[in-house]
C-alpha cells in the first residue's frame, strides 16, 4: 500500500471529515483515463456508474498518508489508478515550491541525540524523553520521514505514527532549530 507524506498531502488535497474520520480526496482521478468508452464498459460490466456519489470509485489518502481506492470493481483499473496516483504524488512533491512549509529529515534531527543500545536497536533521548527504534525504523528514517515547519503558523509538525517520538522530534526542532529559513529559530544544522 502506497504511503505519502501526510503533511504534504494536506497541502494539496481538500479535507473531508466526519465523526473524527479524515480523508483527503483526489476527485479528478478520471483524467487518468482518456478513452470515454471505459466508463460505459465499466457501468455495463459492474452495474455501477463509476462517478456515482455513493457507490462510485473514490480515490483518497487517509490522515496518515496512505492511498485508498474504494469501490473500484475492476482490478486492472485499480492497478492503473494506484500507479497514476503514485506518479501524481511524486510529480506534485517535486514541483512543490515550499512557500507554505519546509521539511527537515528526521534522521538529521535525531542523529546528535541517538545512541545504539545493541546491534539493530537505537534510542533517541532528549530532555528526559526517550524513544527506541529498531533497524527497520532507522532504515525508513534514513531515507524518508520529515518534520515540517509551517511558515505561517511558525509551528513544527511530526507525524510518524508514534506520538511520543513526534513529541521528541518537535521538541528538538523547537529547541535546537532545524535550519528552516524564516523560522526565527537559529539553525543547528548549518
């Protein structure tokens, strides 16, 4: 299952929220299919209009950045939609001008505060708070994972799925600075 950066997705797609459930819908997914007969064939095969508000195909990201394609009965079409959404995400991310937010890699923030407990296990400690990571988590944070600085609100946001780790990351970013231009916080990274 594809997962994008939740903070970035929130800047690109509109929020739909009900009873605490948050989704970010990509409503013009049909632009990925150029042959209009596909829609007629789909409705004929599955008995559902793919654009029906209740039963039609829905493409969205959840609050954690995971991509979902609901109500798509055609496996081939679903695969195409997944590929096209991954491509959309990466292209949008590349062209994002950063005018609203900037990102710093998690590994860059935690490196000065990390120690290896034993092979394959690490601990990040900051101001009496600790979080343990295994090798899989470290591998992920070496290549992905960011703390966001929102320029307008001057706040830091971390969404790793681990609230205690998020608190540590935000505290490090606030106290130590994260090298965000215009953040009014001194940089410790250069």
